C-alpha cells in the first residue's frame, strides 16, 4: 500500500493517547504511550511514500474509493472503503474514553473494528510500527491471538480475532465477519476481543455524546463548533491537566521553510486560549485541570519565574534535537523532538496563567471556586509581570534573534495586574485591589503611549517601533483599549492592509531568522475576523470567516497555516489556536437564539 502524507486526516484520541487516520483508513501518526511519546506510527513525517510507520487495512489490490466521517458528536471515525466491483467494508477507529466506577477510563488503547458491508472483501492488514524515534523496526513476537512489539521503552500489543498469521505476514484474506483489532499495553484483555471492542465503542460513543449534550452552542455553525470543541478536548492530557499546542511535530509552516517545530507540549499561552474557548462552550472542567497543572509547575519552579512551555509531565526535559531517521513531512525535514522555546523568555506567560484562572473567581457554576489561597498563588506572578513588563523578550512569535519589548507581552503583563485587581475586589481585599489597580493603570498608560505610532496610525508589534504585527488585534479583546477607540479602529485597518493576503492574514511581513514568511497564520485570520466584528464591520467579518472555514479538511479540522495562493494546509495538526479561532468567531458572529426564532 502506498501512503501519501497529507493533512487530510481525522483525529482520534481520549485525553491520553491520540492518532491520526488518513482518508484511506490508515493510521499514519500515533505516539506511544501518550501524546508526547515515541511516534510508533510515523508515516506522516517520513517522506513522500513511506514504506512503514503505519497501520493500514485495504483491499488486496490497494484500489478503492473511501468516505470518511465522524460518528455524530463523537471522536469515533468511520471510513468506508469501496472497490470498483461493488465490494465494501468499513473501519471504525476510536480510543476508549468513558466513565467507569466513578472515574475516567482512557487507557493507551486504540480500537479498530472492521465490518464487511457488501460483496467479497479480500483485504490485507499491514501493521508496520517504528520505534526509538524511527531508528528501530521492531520484530514481532507472535501469540495465539496477539502480536507484540517490544523495545527498551516498553511493549505494545495488538490483540485481535482476525487470523493472526495473516496479520503478521500481511497476507490477503476474505473479510467475512466483523473483526476487532485492539492496540494496547502488553497485558491480556479482561474479556473476549469482540465483546471488549463492542462495549468500548458503545460506552465511548455514549460518553462523547453526553459530553457534547452539555455544551453551550451558538445558534449558527453548531456542528463546526462541536467538532472544534471535541478536538480541543483531545489535545488535553487529562492525567496532568496539560494542554498541548498540537498533536504532531515538524509539519512545516510552509514548504521548504525548515520552520519545523515540535508542538506536542504545553505552551502556557496556547493553553490559555484553549481554556478560553472551552469555557465559552461550557466545558470548564478543562480549565480546572489546567489550573492544577499550573499549580504543579509553580511548585516545581519554586518561584514566580515561569518558562513559556512545559512537557505534559512538567519535569520532562524538552531539549531540542533532530531525529535523523525521519525524512520529514513529504520529505521536508528536519524532524525535531523537543523545543528550544523552553529556554526563551516570554513575558506574556504571567498574564496567560492569571487570565486562565480568573474565571475560577467569578463563575458560580464551578464546584470549587477561586479563593484567597489561589489569589495568593497568583500574586507573585503579577509582581513578576509588573517587574518585567517593559523589558525585552522573545514575544508571542518566539523570535530567535529579535528580542524586543513586544506590545503583546507588555499588554499581557498589564492583564496580570488588571485581573488581579478585579479578583481582589471580588474577594473583598480592597487594599490589594487598590494597589493592583494603581499598577495596572500606570502600566496601561505607558504601553499605549509607546505602542502607538502616529506615522503609521497603528499600535505596533513592539514599543517605540514601526513593526506591524497581527497580535495588536488582541488589544481590544484583552481590554487594554476600547474597540471603538479610533486608534484601535485605525490599527485594524492598517494591519488588514499590511498583512492581508487574499483574505488571509500573516503574523508579520518582515523577514525573520528563517526568511520572509510565505503562509498565513490561521489564528491571525480569526483575530482579524473578531476585530472586524468588534469595530462594526460584521458583514465583512462573516464573509471572511466562511472563507477560512472552507479551508478545513474533509472532517472539519485545521492546521496552523494556510497557503494564501493554493488554500493548502500547512503546519502542525490539529492546531489548538486554529480550533480556538473557530469557536470564538462563531460565538462572536452568530445570531443569538432569540433573533433566530
């Protein structure tokens, strides 16, 4: 079977393990035993026609047309494969996730269920894992109903009621009945293979549909928002509360750019945006878990100095290295493991934590409200933000060679002070509230004065500069300026003109240490949509929103970047930023339920 890597993939997962299934029904990406683990299925990042690193089920002649979709309101994917002669079978893929004895059951397990639908289906199953960052092609150890692949880092087992000899030899056989393939840790199943597969599917479907049932949705774009929300939830590592920026590594931001980064980690900033979007639809448990994660990070650091990014297990080393045994997405390496952003200084992290936590103090639905103890944990972060607000950092775009006093970073330091003032007021800590308000007001005055460039008629990307940056679109949303402030209105217009390309928005246009950018950053396009709506250009915002939605892949997902010339998706996948943009823009632009009646 020939794998042709693309971002036409569906995501399955359970808040522990995740996998990407391509349109043919092959698993082309899966890390083991968790989202940041060893990529045992890695075909997505190993050249144009990888010979291994995948788990496929196909007709013997490798011919056939496919249809792929999610079961309604779930993270269960169904792929129907049809031959030219009328034969057809289906592949149902999912990771078990449901309540069991009062707790979440989400083991490192993938279930694949094969069912004949019509005609004579002669198929081949090909399971070809790679291990140790691609350097090892493990040999199978065969049991009566399973095959096991072992490395020093642990074993992975496929248990199945398919003929095991056919599976191991990749021999063709006729699919005459429902078969179940369960990829899991190296331990026996507790029940029959078929019964486990059926029970897991039923309970997982019920679990996801129950989760969706309690979401708050806009009147318009409901299916779109549901899919984005489910996928964001799949990017949360529920054991620790970490939220990864994406599930992949080293999908280039643009062809030939070498802007290849490992996004399988928790950026505090990105996590805040994910929490914001999930809170908007009422999925606030993720926020509560993320606060637990941050609490552990602060305890680990032993003070208020925070890094911008941490592993899902915070103590894990993120030192960046290349994996030479992988050829890269469509042959465009390098493939990186780890991320040197861990060593950068990014001052917005303090405001991101406080913003993520602030709802804990104001939302009466939560079983555990924010209290003086949580406020006491947050105050040192605010003090640190106040101290560093007007000093240089690497900024939201993680420049590796352009330290500046970035406007967004400074604004987020103001956010830290401003929200602490509001929280203190809520808690009745009036003296603390006055002190934080005084600090916030003074910082705000300085930022607005130094970020405004009268010649450009815009707030710039760094203080005292002429750098146009899409992050300035967030200043009104953060509350630093009013959306109807003429300076902000002018900023939106200047940014749209300077950074817009065929309806999509770039982060910035100036060359950086990798040259001039050539793809639009999807979240920036969504920020522009929100800014247009905020300044009263709602019709234009709706039109642009629909244009971006048209770039989603066949199951409604987005990556990090869009090529404005071709509309092709680039960058790591699925990108939480982009999914956040879908949810926030839909809520901003949708008719309300009363208007729709």
